[in-house]
C-alpha cells in the first residue's frame, strides 16, 4: 500500500459550513524599496562544525528579489552560499563587507551579535 505524501494535502481546506469562505494566501509579495528594508547581518557557528556562516535576515519581498540580492552578495564576496527560510547564508565571516555592500545599495543594514 502506497502512502500519500503530505504535500498533496497541504493547503486543502474542507468545511461543512455553508457560510465558509475560502481565503487564498498565495498573493504575490511586493518587495519594499531598499530604503525601507531593515536588514540584520550576523555570524553563526552553531551546528556547523565550527565553520562560520554570515546570515542576512529581515528582507521583505519576493523570493526572486531575495535570490538576486543573495547572488550579488556571493559574487562580491567571492564565496558560496544559499537562500533558505527567507535568509541569505554566506559561507565565511563577511559581516563587515556585506554591511558595506548593503549600505552602498541603499539598504538599511546593521550588524547584530558579537
């Protein structure tokens, strides 16, 4: 017997109430202007075998714009990284360089943590 995966049921709503109205939360998220973004840059070493990762959080906008910003930062730092859970992960300790890049692009950014 094959079990159905959870992904098939995600987002499906059933109600016996005649007055129930389905609300679709899949609307396109608009990206705020760089001057209105408040980005936070921090260093993380936990659960990474002692290797440092610079994390950029607080971006409000579409996934495509976030991926574009992440790609630009990876290219400017010359390292790898990824975008997960609306966070940009850059391999290595590049906090100062990333804050400078974000400020030059017009974003409001600050370093948090030690």
